[in-house]
């Protein structure tokens, strides 16, 4: 049976909210969908089988980190990222641009690319758009991201304009290199997503969307430069502005957004795919999400004798097996079992929330359900702080 082409089928809408299926050679992704982050080829503390059992269909890995270690050539020589990390589903690799700008000890941005020093050992490297595509090609992910410049929240208009122009220039070079490598073969089946920047300037967002779409057809589009320090109100307005400017038959990946309330509000504004390190990072700090408590720090003394699960309505292994008192003990003692159990719960909470959103969009009840869910969640969160 031939490998299916990459495609997106829109199955239902309610307002701006969308439900669809993104087909890839490694299986379908039913949207809306939350994608766990496996920065260094692993979702922290979990096996691939555990991640799959949570209902996740697609995971992320990071170009910057895998370039520094173990090296993209080694991953390629060992059969590519799917084989290397034993994950059979779709994989998306980001370009590493955000990490170059945020993690590197020193970086120097120029039109040709970015010179940076590794946060690990201080060694100097040079990322160009062509180099980033070459690295991602070697890693072998299903979806690869174009190299972009992401200015911080609160950046002035001139900084954002310059970043937009550089991102567009780099996208043209990424696309050319991607097409060249695709012709050379043999190569893995991949698609390239551009990243739309523009910070919170509506006209710059719309202009970049027009410029990117004028370059040709894209299998998917990524929305970058949000959740980087701007206000929530600006973020929601920006997504609403962009919704009407993007084709309806293309999946939209909102980069770096994945808190429960943010996810639902972004689904309501036309976004399909999400990722965030918050589920695993929060777990390592003893924090869990639940409808009963919003976001709860289980190290708090009030959980010392609490024999309820983290979330009575959750079907994850952690909630079915353990109570808050035991999880609090693990968190206070900084035991790795606590990190694992809370990671399982937090990831399942988000994956399940996206599943519920999809079901509600398809049956036409998303708006009323999400409004009610957000009201309960935010009330619980305010009472737990």
C-alpha cells in the first residue's frame, strides 16, 4: 500500500474553531491536537509507549539541541529520528531559531544567518537557513520548520519589521534548499512549514501572511512570536486577525502555546496544533492541572492528607492509581517517580482537553462547553492560589 501524501481534511467548524485530520506518512493527527515536546529526542521521564498511551499522536524534537548532541549526522546514520528514539508516529522538528536567540551564550544575527555559542560548552557555530534545513533533513522528521527570527514580546515596531523581512528572506532560502534536497534523494518524506511572525502588530502580521502565501502553496503554516511576553489580550486579538487571512484548508500550528486555558482560547480562534514544555516543566516542580483545583502546587501543605486523585475526572494512570498525599510526598522529596507521574497526568490532561474540544466542535457544542469549562477552571485556579 503506498504511503499517503501529506494532507489536511477539515471535518467540522463552529465559529472559528476547527476539527480536522492532518495525514502524514507516519499516521494521522486528529485536530485540535496537543503535541508533547521531546526536546532531545525524548519526552522527559516517559517511554515512547507511555506517550502513545496518553493519546498523543505527534511529538516534537529540537534541531538546536540535537545538532549539539548527539549530532544530526549520527542520528541520520543510525536510521533517522523515528528509529533513533523508537517513536512510530509523526515527528515535527522546530528550526532551533528560538533556542539560538534565547539559550546561546552569545549570538550575532545577520542576514546570512546567526553565529552563536553553544550553551553546553561555548563552542561557536553558524546557522544559516540552508544549514538548518540540511540538519532537519538528516534528522528525518515528518514536518520541518523554516528558520525564522522571533523578536521578544514588547519589541518596538522597527525591530519587528526587520525581523519580518529577515524571516521572509530566510524562508525563501529554506524553501529553495528544501526543494533541492528533495530532488537529490533518497530522502525521508517531509514537508516544510513556514513561520509567520509580526509580534502584536496587526498590519505586520497580515502583510507577512500575504507575503508567505504569495510564495506558493504550503502544506501547513506555523504562527510564531506569541506567548513570548505579550499580554493575553494582544495574543487573542492577533489570532483573531490572522484567522481571516489564512487558508481554511491548511493546518495551523500555534508554536509554544499549551496551558489549558490558552489552548481552548486558541482553538476558539482557529488554531489546530499546539506544543509547550509546561506539562513536563510543571511536573518537575510539583505542579499539576485539574478542573477541581485549576493549577495546583502539590507541595502545598494542604495536600498532606489529601486522599483524592489529582483530578477525579481524569482517566490517566496517575489519577487512577495514586492520591495527592503520596504525590505531594514525592514532589517534596524530589523523587523522579513524582516527576514521571505528574508528567503523565499533565500531558494526558492537555491531550484529553484537545480531544474533548474536537468532539465538541464536531457536535456543535464547543462554544457553550468551552465557556463553561473555562469559567470552572479559572474559578478553581483563583481559589487554589
